[in-house]
């Protein structure tokens, strides 16, 4: 049970950090709350295991310099959002001129 409480706390902390990112960028969370919850859980598990919130869809290599690129929001997400309208794992969706919501 202590692990569940620790994961819940990490999820809350990660969500707070990501809320700041979302408020500053033309992105939104995936509208599917279940997907967001699963991805936050994956981020929290990585935070607990590796001491970093690595993207749950990418595997850390063990090289801190390479792995810095996959801390959520990852280095690759900007290009993915512009190209695909979503990041690889689906946590973020593009808004504004690059998103699908511009009619």
C-alpha cells in the first residue's frame, strides 16, 4: 500500500509540472482521461525507479545525456506534435495552428 501512496503522490507532482507546460504551450492533455491516468502512472513509475519522469513510451538507455531527451515532455514531442498532432505516447495533443482543431 505504501507504494500505491508513493505513486499517487508522484502522479500528482508530475501532473502539476505538466500543467505548467500545458499552460505555456499550444498543447492540451489527451481528452481521454483513462489514457492520461495510465500515462501519468507510467511517468510516476519511471520517476520512482529512475528518479526521472521518463516518457513511458520510450526506454531509458542508462546514458544520462541521451536519457535527458526522454524526460516528459520529451525532446521529440515538439516535432511529433507539429507533424502528427500528438506526441508518441498520446499524452499531449496539439492546439492552435498545428493541431486538428483549426477547422
